[in-house]
């Protein structure tokens, strides 16, 4: 270990290689309930230094876990098997804004919202907007294929990344994709996005920029019951309108958010919908009027329209800071990320209420209603014996309910450590085998972020039957 640390310090400088317990403590966490300590933290400044860290780690047989801002919610950046944790936060430069081509070239440590701020003078923006967009970085967004409230209209990260510079397991540097909208050959860009740092390390990203809309209208629809709000969502989509965003918050979330943020949510509401339409002025006016009519027909007691940018910002501040505000109700929380068909959202909410009663734990709901991407937030106190275990069990019950309703384990948070044990519930062994073959193809073995995505245990023993996997051993993947 001493020789490893010495080589890393020669490559990065002494201050950027940490190994004392008190230095490592803050890196045991991300935004999830998972925990895991690295042996070393190494913080590179550029692609060359990333390559050197990877090469040194491979020489010593030590895994490397890339890390963004640590806002992830599935344990993706938690070092499951120790090794070197490699935050990319020093690599935080916006290298280029090409307004003519509507492309930005950025380093992985650039904060999501800063891309839009840099593009705004050119009348452009970066569309994916996770709720943590003021803190999360583009490298982490790429690793998890992050979404956000506006993914209903614009899609998730993979729809906006044109290409990436990456460091492979042997330290070599390659570009996948490019800066053009079209490319030839295998779509390795698509393979790496959402791979959670298990195949390569992203060191530069070419992202697609979108024109700012001519007009934006933001509406707050207020309901006495969750079911009424859910019915309104279905009616809006059925009408043929595709809003930029449809977000839903339940009573418990409203009671936490309003005293903290003063967003203008009525404290006595059973649920609210935050609906945004944008585009050309004429079409936005028509669609906004139709959305208001649909909400009132679905028993909305009131529909408010933001009169100015400041009011719009307040309404969105309530939504995007909801998770932090829920800390007013309990010292700990476990935020889930499941998906159900839009037609089954109400069924999912009813099942979540049953699980809340069954486990004796309050569960708040704040989520992307337009595409059925649920974010139940289980509130608990980690200091009380057994509450963390019960919270995880309740979370597992919710994820199983999503699958039972024809949904998926994740919409945007990734698998990480949180969901890996459920992967064999939605994929066959043949499916998992096909995914696992990518690792030998990239020759990454245990180099990058081992112990993620794939489930462990007897249910996945058939993975060992594939020759390439048998050669490396299942430990390379789980």
C-alpha cells in the first residue's frame, strides 16, 4: 500500500492523495443509505492524470471507483470493495460552447446547471435537469443516465450526449461518439452511458444544446385527493399534449416544503401538480388553457399560473428542494426510484400507502408523474435500532410492487448497490449474461467500480457458464 500511495502522489501531488481515516470519512457516503469506505482517495486534474491513476491501480491490482459530486441515490459511487475512490470534481472546466453547432464540450466535474448558464447568452440550454442540478456533475449524470422533471419532453442524458472522451482499463484514452449528431460504427457512447463507471472513466463530454423556448407557462394545480391529481395526469397525456414537465407532490411533501421554501403550495392540499408547457407562443397559450381545463374537470380546486419568472422560480424551488425539506419531518430518509406505466400510477400510490402502514413508516411522494417515474421517500430515524433495516425492506416491497405493475426498477438513479439484488426479478439469466459480456469486452475486469449492477447469490449462478465470465470469475462483476 505504501508503494501505491507513493506512486499516486508522484502522479497527482501529495495534497490530492488522501489515506488518513479522517480524510476518507466524508467519502463513505453518497445520497443513498449505503455506506462503504475507500482505502485511498485520489483526485486527478485532467485526462492524463486519470490515465496515470488507472494505470497505477491496475499495476497494483486495486480497483478504481469514479465519483462525481456524491449526489447519487443508489450507492453507485460507494466503493463496495475498497480500493481507490477517484473524485473528478477538479476537472470542472467548460472547454467550449459552439453555438453554431449547438454543442458544448465539458469536463466531467462541471455542475449540470452551469452548462445552461454558459449556454444562455447564446439562446441555448442543456435540457436534462435532475433535481440536484445545482450540485450534481455531468460525469455522474452520464454514469447514471440521469433524467429530471423535463425528461418527459426532452428525454434523459443519453438523448443529449453526442460523444465522450474516456479512459479504459489499461490507461488508454479513446473517444466514443463525437461532436456531430450522426456517427458510424458501434454505439459505444450508448453502452457507456448508464454503465455506472464499471467499464471506463469519462473525462470529457460533448453535449447537445437546445434552443431556449420562446415562451414558458408554469401552472400549479391543487387537488384534495391524490387520486384526482393522478387522474388529471392521465387526462393531460390522453389529450395529446406533451408538457415539458408534470410533477406531483403529495400532502406529506407539501407539509414539509411550504414552511421551508414558501413556494406557494396550499398547506391543506391533498396533492399538487406542477405542469409546465413551453414552445412557440401561440401553441403554448393554447396548450396551457387546455391543461387548466383538464385539471378543473379532474376536480382541481384551483389552477394557478405563474405570472412572472420569479413566481415560476418559487414554484420550481419547492419541487427541487423537496428532498431536503423532508428532513424537517425525520432525520433520515430513503429515496427510491421506480417506474410504472402511467395508467398504473394510482395503483402504485395505493400500494405505497399500504406498505407505509405495514411497516409503520411515513412515506412521502414527490415524482415525475408524466412518465410514471415514482420517487417514494421513506422517512425514518437511523438512530433507532432496526429502522434502517425496516426502511430497506419497505423499499424492496415498493420496488417489487413497481415490477408487479409492469414497471421497472429505476428510471434515472441507476442500480448501484441499492437495486442489484432485484435485477434477477426483471431480467433472465440470459439477459444478465448478455450484459455481463460487456465487461470482458472492455477488459475492465475488477478495474472499475466492482460489485455494482449485477446481483450476487445463487440465482445468478448461470452467469458463470459463459466462458468469458468464467475466465474472469463472477467476482469481477458482483
